């Protein structure tokens, strides 16, 4: 015990001197009488205690406390534990339960947990279910690291050492002062399994072009057999190859070549013949989806009256080698070429250029119903580009197909007006064709106002600047399967010619390339290319999603979110981060449920959020836990040796019981008492003064 005081200031000495003088003067006359001595002593003791408190005395008392240390038990509850013959799943759980009970009987304090894809506390070991589809042993070491402050005695891990989620055991920097004992469960000889590890195929191909599918086959166990690997398109056999697999984790790569003949989503299935005693035949097949694009896209340009816009539009369309243009021009009371080929032909996009005009308005008014059926039947997109001869009454019926209605104009006809693209352009084309918008030295040439319409549910991609009024210039939308757009200004061509020779000479061309791609669903809104590292996964397998811009200068560097969907329902969201080193967006997560999984990549820029990528992958019903079913003892022995623990095989687990004893830890600590804060000191002073007062009354001093 140690008592310390603060150094007194001059005020203390003044108070001390005055107190002594007052004390002496108060009792000098009665000090010679014996019956008053007890009163003097009580008054002196009270005065002494009060003066001592002025020095702020503190009392430090050294104490020791002993507490029991807990042993942490971690039980692997992954699906692979149910496939061992020795021990069986029931024997495994009853053996662990017996191990735990023996330790409890020996007085060892225990904390029992199960682990797979996460850590859970365990009440009754024998009621534990072995059904977790993935194993991340990293959670075990993270738990021990978090519990360092609790001063645990050590840990015992029951596991087969198979890790398919998180880092491998050999990569852990295990720096702990406690011993980690490990009991290895299962057979060291791998069970036989052959799996389609992955199918590497381009997500998008062009019809008629050959596509290569690289298939990776993995094999485990002691095998040396020939297997048949086949490629199917639906029920049609595309190719077959024989491969000699040798097991022991070996991999074989096979290449198939296919030639898609139909557009749209095409499925290819790779299948391996099953082996005798194979543990998991569900991973013997995988499906890969490939989106087949058309090699050529047909566009019909119908010009009611030739104008300056016509040449510009034809130039933009013909400049793209994937487009085929059929141009129909109204001349001499008829179209050249004849419209029969238009009505019979199938087009991905139909463009009205300054059409219908007054001279053919009645005829095309009668065509509206037939034209609407053609759009639906052929799933064509539709665009109207105003020209100088286009009148509201001639176009009203066709605007109605876009759910657009005419309204009274608020801008004077023929007056050039300032305009700009809107935020909705950024929503539709987040990063394309707007580099000029950040150029402070550049202003868009004004345009003549045209036909004005109401908007309801459509995108207003460009608008005139008229105080607080929104007057649409470019409107886009989607109605069922038909996409459409309406450009209302008759002098669109002026942008093309006024910008020639400037740094933004391709502004109008870029805008219409984006619009044509969006209308025909061939691109336009895909400035980022996202893909998964494989096309098909097993449950519990890690997915690495990587994204890059199609244009190198398009970089946001904002973190985002990957939204996952199955059968149209959202099943989760995963974080997306930007890797400064690779200049890529990356997201790593693990598959959970089987089926076709679609994803949507969304990033935030300021207060706005943008979808910059979409895609999908397949998750097969097979569990990755069953790819490698054997005791992976090498890393487990390394962990035990590094932590001064013991590694024992399942049949020798009882040897560890004698090595685990109750442990305690003595902690020394200082208990400090500040006397002026101690209530008992105050009670003592009050008690002394009260006693003195009572005695004074009895002797007649009051």
C-alpha cells in the first residue's frame, strides 16, 4: 500500500496555523482537567482529518485477481464432412460431442463454435447440421484475433482443411501466443470427381462467325481413365472429344468451335461422362450463354420531301458498315423505289425524314393501322426527324404511336433558340458524346424551334432553354418492345455544317450513332463492359466481376453496388470498388442459390446514380464443397506447428484431451482510493464531531 499527497500551497499553511492557534486558545483553560481530555482528543482528531483532506491524499493498494481462461472449440459444419466413410457424419458429431463433454468434466471452461461460411455458437453439438455449402477458415482466425482481450487459453479446430471461400490457410499470417490444436477429419486419399471447371466463351458474338469455347476439365482422386466430353446446342450434338484424366487435381483444356446461325441468346451445354464411384456428378455439366448479334441491321429511311437533313442522315447511316440502308423518297406522286419492298421487308429501324408532308398526308393517315402492325410484327424501332415541310396535322397520328400529343407552341416559329442536352441523356448514355458539355469555351449553335408535344413517361434528352419552361427538342421512349425517338427541330443539319472544322465537328454524328444503337438495342448505352471470370459456377464458388470502359478516357473512379436478381426478384447487393492499379471496377462475392443470376452494376456520381453495366451468369445445383473431399492435412500441420499446438488425426483425437487442462491467469492491478471522495471519511468526521458535541453537553460546556 502506498499513500501520496499533493504539495500544499501557502493557503494550507495559513489555515493550519490559524487552526492550531484557535484550537489552543479554545482548550488552554480546561486542558488540566482529566474529564475534558476526551473532548480535546475528539476535536483534535476531527481537525486533523479535515486538514489532511486539504492535501488530497490518495491510497494505492496492489491486488491480484485470478480468472479462468476459456478454450475455444471450432467445428467444421461444411457439406463435405457428410461424405466421409470414416468418420460418418453421425460418428463425427457424436465424437466431437464426447470430446467436448470430457473436457467439461475435467473442469475446462469452453466456448464452442461451428464454422463454414460464417461463425455460429453451438449449444448441443449432436444437433448440429452439416449442410453449409462453403468453408472459410479465415473466420476462425479472425474470431481468435477479436477475442485476444478475453485472454483465451487456446483453440481446438475440427476440420478436413478444405477451404473454398476466403484466403487459403497457407496465406494466413498467424501471429498468436496461444496454441492451436487441430484434429484432422476424413481420408487423405481424395474421392473421385471429374468436373467442368469453367467454359470460357465471348459473351457477345456476331451471327455466322465462328466462336471458340475453351473448356477446362478438373479431376481429383486416384484415376487414370478416358472420359467423353461433348458439346450440345439444345439437343443437337455439336462436337465430342475424348480426354484421358489423371486425377490428383490435374486440369485438361479442350477447345470446341461452334457457328451460331440464330440471333438472340444461345445456350451451349458441355457434358462429361460419369465415372464409377464418382462423388459428385452434378458438376459434370455446365451451360454457357452467348448473345448472338446480327451481322447486318436494316434501316428504312422514308423521306417525304428531300431537305438538308436527308444528306446528313444518309451519311451517318452509311458510314456504319453494320447498317444496310433502304431509302424511299417521295417524288412525282409516288415513292422511289416502290413502297411494296418496304411493306414486305423487315427492318430494325424505320426513320421518317420530313414525312408525311401535306401532299401525301391523307394517304399515310390511312396507313397508320397497317404501319403499327408492321412495327409490332417485325419488332422494329421508330424515329421521326422533323423537316421544313413537316406539319403538326400531318404527323399527329404517328406521334400518337409514341404516346405523344401535340400542344400549343410556346416558342415563336422560325426563331433560333438556345438548347442543351439534359440529365436524362446522361441516364441513357452516362458517358458518351458529352465531352463537349464540360468545355467552357464551347456553346451549342442555336436551333430553330419546331413541333411541340406533351411528354408523359418519355425521356427528354435535349430541350430548348426558355426561362423555366421545358420545351422538348429530342424525346425518346419505349412502348412494349418498340423503342422510338422524335427530333422536333427542322434545321438539324445546321449543327453538322456549323461545327465543321471545330474540335466538336462529330458532335451530331456521335449523338445519332448513340441514338441508332439504343433504338436497335445494339449498343449505345453500353460504355462499360462488365463480365464475370466464368460463365457458370457451382454453389459456394467465388465470382469475380470485372468492368472496364469501352472508351479508355471514360473513368469515374466511384465505388458502386452490384445488384443481383433471380427470376426477376432481387436476392442481394454486393460492393463494387475501383482498383487504381488495374484501372478496373471489381466486385468479389460468393454464389448462394442455383439458377440464372442477372446483375446490374450501379455507381453514384454526386447525388445521381447510374447503371453502367448489366449481365448474367449461371449457378449450377452442384456444391463446390464436393469438388475436393479429402483431408488436406499439410496446411493444418503447418498451422499447429507454427502456434506450438498439436495436429492429431481423427482416430487419435483422445490424445489431445490429456493435453488440455483448466488454466487460470493472475492479473495484478492497482486499486486507488481518493480519500476526499470516500464517503466513509466524511461519515467519520461527522461522527467525531457529533460525539464531541454530546460530551460537551454532558459536562456543561454548551
